[in-house]
């Protein structure tokens, strides 16, 4: 009986180690794929820079925000917009793999079933770390500055990445359902655009029509942006950060099992 327990524990430990190895190998595969698509990398990094410059220098003078500095108000919104748009690539990439039959090859291999999805999400999460760094850098170039502590700034970065991690699983479900890159991109944008623009990302919710304010107030983008804005600027973030964590946890609880179930049923 003792021998059985020990062997079972060893088997579980080894299985967990293999799963982590499989996930990392799949993540490396996707990172190598990115490195061989310079146009995609360029678009990924140039897009948030373009939005920062556009909103600061074209719309910034016409938008009044609490605290007076629009660039400080804007950067947290750009962070969430960038990682959310970046999450779209998770669904698009999976749909491309489905269409090419690559998923079927992975399923035929002796590897963890969760590694394909987790590896893709891991690679996209690592990419978003660089995107976030670029946004902060261009933000400082146009007048942004962190008004709180280093610890709070790091927590804001972690929260932004956690939000992107959750949204990637939603996009993964869409990609696995649609199996077509073009349709997946359209479908995910139908979700991401209302989430971003009916929120406090770029303008105060109070400036919206009453009918939209209710939607904006419960929008996960709004609560996450408000939490990051508090962590970086005002220092007032306690209610918003808990709401953001509830949204992130709820999304993960629902969409990770859905994505895995859909992947297992894919042919």
C-alpha cells in the first residue's frame, strides 16, 4: 500500500512536470512563429503607439478628465485596449491551426491535451509584456508619469496582464468554434470594440448618455481600467481592484473549461 502511494505521487509529479514541459514547448513554437512574421510584430507594437499619439494630440485637447492631465487618464485605458486587442490573436492563431489541420497532428501526439491551448496563451501573454512596456515608454515620452509607488505600478502591470490572460480564453473559445481566421477576427472585434469604447478607457463614464452609463459601469474593461488608473495615478483603487479580480476569476472559471472541452471535441 505504501509502495502504491509513493509510485502514485511520483507518477503525478512526473505527469505535472511533463505537462509544464509540453506547455513551454508549445509556447516556444508560437514565439518562434511570431519571430518569423515581422509584419505581425510590427503591427502589434505600432498599434498602441498610434493610439497613444492619436488620442493625446488629436482628441486630448477636447476631452476634460478628472485631475486635468488627459495623458495620465489615457495610458491605463490604452494598456487595457492593447492587451485586449492582442488577445484577439489567440483566437485567430488557434483558428488558423484548426484550418490547417495542425491541431489534429497535436492531438495525435503523446502530449498533454491542455498544452496546445495553454502554450498559445502563454506565448501571447509574454508578447503582451513587451506591449505593456512599449505603452509605458511612449506614455512617458508624451508626458505620462506614475504618481504612486513602484509596488503599485507593478501591481497595475500584473492586473493588466491578468485581464489579458482571461480575455485570451474567451478568444480561444471563439477561434476553436469558428475555425476560420477571417471570421474569428471579425467575431472577436464585435466583442472587443464595445467593451473598449463603452467604458472609462478614453472618456469619463459621466460624459456618456444615461443609457450607456449603466453598461459602462458594469463593463469589465471599466473596472479594470479604473483599478489600474488608481494604482498608477490616484492611489484610490480598492473597490475597483476587487471588482476587476471578480471579473477575471469569473471569466477564467467559465471559459477555460469551455475552451478545453471544445478542443477535446474538435476534429
